[in-house]
């Protein structure tokens, strides 16, 4: 029997809905507030010219500098092609397809399920509580066969930090059974909430980081895994031999220099203050039913008017639609852009609410 190419693909790949990245979803406009990117490019220069040679698997300077930045030892740091690669690497390292499972708490980041599905690993979902905190008793009852529990803090798209007491309880529940993976992609906006200091006490804690958000380097594709050396050693067995190209390592090292860190902290201060301003403005906007307080570079907002997303889209103001996610009816996620971009957004919303009043 002859088969089409489509029929030759693995069943779980044929069934897969790919991750709907903001880039794939498209849009036309000049105010891009849909991908949690930093709104302005940061200039870098390439200094490495040795492209005839293969790069180091784990570029020493990048590892050294990230270890210093996060207050850890070099053997507690792994660098990869974005945090996304690390999400997948953990599943490939710890989960047997068809047997082990991962667990996460929606609404949350979409790549945990996509990575599990492509690898053929089952996922268990335990919806977050109304305050977006994890439902500990429900998780406790679902841990059978689970090898990885993904927690996102601050959580994308809700913006909240996971309560440290809840993390402690989950670490107790998973000890000796599973790894707890804390996705800290946005932690540079609230560094005091990082769990990196907890690695000393918990051999099964893993932390994910990235240069894509606060460091303004989403296009670089560079992320980090922080964990105890036993975990890092296992991941190094599975990772590609050359996960970072030489130019990526070159720029990452510059971003993590003292000067690079100072620039990043300035970016964080600017975005945090713009976020506070935008939150106040949105709280006064009659169309915004609920503005969830956020600790990262975005805000989740529940709108009463179903037209907000498409009306702004038509005006070239592109937000991230969250309305299809369970628990997020009416919700849009708004990335913090420049102050000017946020003003354009607020003006458009105010105009829209006036015309809604008059109708
Ligand atoms: C953006 C994001 C990532 C991916 O980071 P990359 O380093 O760009 O792959 C991971 N987790 C969360 C929660 C994110 O929002």
C-alpha cells in the first residue's frame, strides 16, 4: 500500500496544532503590543570573526557571566536556543513517551503542551484558581506518572507571581518523584521574586530564563536553565552539540557584561513605570472590566466590549487575543511598549468607549 507523505508522519504530529506565535498570527500596523517584546532595538556589534570554526557547546564567557548575574556557580547554568529549547530538552531528558507525563496549570504559556505533544508525551492540566494561584490539592491528586511540573512566574498571560508558599508546598509534593520547573522568563522585571536562591535546598528545582524579554533580545534566541549540577549534566547529554551560533554567543556575552546589565536594568525601570502608568489609565477606562495587576512587561485586561480587539487591530494596534483560553473570556494581553505607543492605545480605547456610550 502506498502512503502519502502526510500519512507517513507520526500520528501525534499529524494531530498537532502548532504554537500560534504572534509572528505567525500576523497583523498590519505600527503599534505592536502582542509578543511581549521590548519595543526598541538595542545596538550590538559582532566581534567574533572565526565563523570557519564550530562554536563551543556552552560558550564559557556566556556561562560565566550568567552565573554571576544569577548568583550561581557555572555548573548550575546551561545555555540554549531560547528558553523554548530548554522546555523541550527537559521533556526529552526526563519523560519516556507513552509513559511519563508533564503537568501544568492553565491559563499559562502555550509551549509546554506543544513540546509535550511533538515528543509524544502526555500532559495533565490542573486549572489555576480564580486568583491564578496553583490548586495544590488538585495537583497533589494528579501527580501519578508526572515527571515534570511546569510553573510560570510571573505567569504568562496573567502576569501574577506564584505565591512562594505554594511553590514550597509543590516542592514538597514533588520531591523524589518529579522535577519542578519554574519558568522565570519575566523575572528580570521583578528579580526579588526569583527562586534561584532555592536551588541550594531543592535538588529537583529547575529555573528557566531568557534574554528575549527584559534584555530586549527576542531575535537572538538565547535562554538559560538554572539547576543543580546533576540536572545540568543530564541535559548536556541530550542538547545539540552546537546549540548557539558564534554570533549569538558573542552578543549574549555583551548583553551580560556590566554595561549590558546596566542597560537592561534601565529598560526594566522604564517598562515597569510605563506599566504602572498604563494600569492606572486602563482602570479608568469604562471598557476595561478588570485589569489584572501584573509584574512583567504586559497586562491582562478583561474587556466588556467584544469589538475591542478587532477595532484596534484595524487601526494598526495589535494586541494578543486570549479569549479562546479557558478562564480568559473577554481577555486581551497588552505588552508594554514605549510610553508613546501606550498613549496611542489609551487614546484609541477612550475614543472607542465614547462611541460606545453614544451608540
Ligand atoms: C517568551 C517566553 C518563553 C520563551 O523564551 P525564548 O527564550 O524566547 O524561547 C518561555 N516562557 C515564557 C513564559 C515566555 O513568555
